[in-house]
C-alpha cells in the first residue's frame, strides 16, 4: 500500500483551503488508488458536512411534527440532529406547521419546506446550512468572456418542461353568493408564444386571489423557461483577476457569441479542479428567474466541490 494512503480513512473530517481561505469543511467519502509500472495514483473525494442531510433520515425516537413554530426553528431542529448549524441571512418570521415522515431523508423534508415557503438553502465553507436569497454574494469581478478567459463551455437546452400556456384554476371566496360554486371559479393564464401548443393546468388551493394567481402563472412560465437551460463554463485558475476566488450564489455577466449567451446569470455550482491541465474552475450557471419564490418556488441546486488528484 502507498504510505500516503495509510493515514487516510473513510469518514475522516477534513477541511480544504485555497491559500488562507477556507472553501470546504466535510468528510472523506471515497478513497481509491491504482498503479502501473511507472506511476501510483491516489484519488481522495469528500463532501460538505451537509452530506448527512442528503443521505440520512431523522433519528428514530426524535420528533417528526412541528406545530406553530418559526421556519428557522424548524430548520435548526431538523438539521441539528447531525450537528449542522443554521445561518439565517434573511429574516423569516413565518410560523408554520410541518410534518416529516420517518422514512424520508432530511433533504426530501427540506425540499418540501422550500417548495411550500419559498426558501433558498445552500451550505457555506464551514459546512453550515445557510438560509439566504439569490445572488447574496453580489456580482463577480470578472465577466465570463469568449476569447478572454473561457477554456471550454457547454449549453444544455431541455424543452420537456416548456408549455405554451400555463393555467391556474382557483375557487373565489364568496360564502354569501347564491350562485353555483362553479360561478365563483377563477382562472389566470400566462402564455409563451415561442412554444408549440402545450397546456399545463394546476389548481390553486384555499381561497383564491386573482392577482396572486396571475403572478403565479407568470412565475411558472418564467421558471419553466429558466429551468430549460444549463450553462457550464471552465476558466483557467481558481481566482478572478482581482485575486478573489469565484464565489457561489453570485451574479456573473456572460458574453459568449458562440453559444448565443449575452446576459447576467447566477453561479449555482462551482468545481475547483487541480489536474493535468493545472488549476481550473468550472462554473454551473442558471438564469435568475429559476429561483423566483412565490407559491411554488424552485429548489436551488448549489454544489461546491473540490477535485484534487495527486499522482506519485
């Protein structure tokens, strides 16, 4: 066995720094090695401490029901089972009732909270869960610009979630009305004329408000359009021209005539890599409209990882 791997064990706690900056706190989850007559390669992989929220359920015997508690109290209690701290960067004064199934992962439970209450969750360099808002880290110093700092790029478009018409149906509150219930039905519509004839209809629960329903229909259209595209750019180095690391949950301007992209995007994922091509950063970008919060907000997939290879 290679001596360098003897002291590395699955489950070891680890922190990763770039210079003096902490970028990741977590655990080693995978160790592999291979060799030939001329080389010996060791690969070590890990995840943020929040990986336990992805894989694990609430421990048996612990409470599964929360009544009339603040959103932040519910979040802190659920994630606290695995020693994860909550960092609330935005104020959420809502009091909620919330139930968790014993067999569902904490990640699944959190996704229910996200969809119901318009939350945006990510992790930080210390492995804490952060309640935040889109673009909280501000605007990147550098643009992503074809011919300047782009090593490679990809654009993926998927139209299966696109519709030409989004319809919200609801029931208006009018208990004194002598008219049939069907006469109190409300409808809101948002159209996307760029899509062939495809209709999606959803119900608005509770007493419907037409203005809210119209906003929701427009949001569904804009979110669907945003979710249909994923951009990935790889740039050289781990830092921008001002010396700062590329930040997660920030806005960045993309100027790429080859892929037809010239707009502001959100940095939704970052991978810092060190390999045969030296230091590179891969940025996963999404449209800001994907993270609009109303009645059915979208969960943000933000993953920060570090890929390091040591070849002996």
